[in-house]
C-alpha cells in the first residue's frame, strides 16, 4: 500500500515515517510542499495521504482541489491547531491528526483509512467519498468568507506622512507602555498604538508567535531555539536579538513549533 506524507516541516515527515518504519506492507513517499504533493499524487497514485493543512505555498485543501477526483487518495488531514477548520471537516473527512503526533493516534488514523479502502473496494463506493470532499471544500469556502481577515499591512502616521508596515516584513514586536514597537526587516522601527493582545488577534498565528507578555516574533525570522534547562527556552532571531519564553506561553510555544521535550 502506498502512503504519501505531505508536510513542509521535515521533522514532522520524519516522525510519521518513523512510526511506520516496521510496517513492511507500506511503501512511503514524501512531499515537502503543496505543489510537490500534487505531482506525487498524480505520479504515484497513493491509496492514503497524510496531508498538512497549512503549508508555505498553498493549503492541503487546495492540493485536493488540484487533483482529478478519480485519483484523490483517502486523506488524513494534519494540523497544529484545533481551530475552525477542524469543525468543518470533523464529520466528513476520513480523519485528522493534531500535532505534535502521538504514535497511537497516527496508527489509529491509518487503520481507519485502510478499513475505508476495504469497504470501498467491496461496495464500489469511492464516488461517495469524493462527494464528501467536495462538500468539505464548499463548507470551508463559506467559512473563509465569514472569517475575519488577518492584517496584511498596518497604516502608521509618521509626522505628516502615512507609512505602510507590511506584516510579512515585521521581524518582531515588543511592548512599550500602551504602544507596540514594530521592528522591520529593513532595520526601521515604528510605534503602533495598540495592546499586544489586540495585535495578536489581528495577525496570522501561523506566521507569528507570542513568547511572553511583551514579545511577539515572526516565526520565519527565528534563527534558533535554545533549551536552557529546567524547561526554559531562549529564542535567537536572525539579527541576533534574543528573547526568553515565559512559563505562561511555553506550552503554546512548544506546540506551535512542534518542539519535543
């Protein structure tokens, strides 16, 4: 049986591969992006795919939309967040697994998919499965229309001018009294009158992570994470700036970055 693992995080793919290492009846393939996943599914025709929802190029849902319905594999969605997407496909997808993975949960999802394949082969009911995927896509599109969009840019008044600070160019944000200081990739710094909590609600949680009460960082600008013992962590940014992770944010921090113990 061919199983495709799709995730833009190498460690996440490695984790699933390790779980299946002793199963000689499974032939494993990997894809590190949505576009690569589409090519792999078309070329290898896997029966089952573990498909990450949020990737750098496009989502796992968009991967399936780009594939001819007749070759869509049974899909186990993978996500780090138990958010609105889960509610949309909880009763319609084959299964979903939350990060960080637990071995038993992954194996249970695989077993459920195998049983679906056996049932479909006996009853010739693949068309019903593909119809469920299409229903899922429609529901997600409706949810996206209703969802509050994340900020792509922040309009700031600097003297007599208005400046656009694009969120993708923010390295990190620190608090200063009732203001937030935005540190940009080009070295500039802007002051934005808002609270850290209010700002965190408006920016993409897949791109930013809060380390403590006074610090939010862009995940792609993290150079390394240092474990300092006793469960403490220090984050080093690409420009060398260091921030500590407070105890109240440590659990969310480890889950979002899929860090082990």
